[in-house]
């Protein structure tokens, strides 16, 4: 069907809602087959396109490399500290620790791209 946005637009444009249900069923069917790297290792798929970190989690899978830049959609994680929090200093220290050079090295080794 394409992207979620395309699906939403088609429903808004008058497509029957059962299209959304069928799409959800197709996603459930895919999910029941397990993780894509595992399917490649079992010989049930030739290729897995997914987050690098998930490929790295499957010891028998071989990471070939990232897809071209224009095909990637970055996933951005953010941290926020509540202004009314009781452990304000501790939470700030935790966020600082997450952005330290050693933490960035750990994140990078896990297939993430910390900035």
C-alpha cells in the first residue's frame, strides 16, 4: 500500500476502511514471520532492510552496509528533564552521561549514529 501517510490519504479520499484493516492484517502476517535478519539466516529471505542495530543483534546475519542516504529516515531520540522533578540534578547528570564520548562510542558500536 505504501507509506502510512499514503494509506491515510487514500482513506480520507474515500477508499474503504477495510483497506486499512487489510493492511494491518498484512503487517500482522509479516510480524508472525519473525525478525527479518532471522529470516535471512534461515534462508527464507534473500535480504533484510531494517535498522542497522537490529541486524547487528542477529549474530549469524552479515551487515552489508547502510542503504543510500536518500532512502533513510532518521529516528531521532530526545531526552527532556522535567522542571518540577525531584531529582533534577541526577536527571541532568544522566542526560550528560548519555551524551558523553564514551556513551557515544557504545551507541555507535550498537549501530546507532549519535550526534
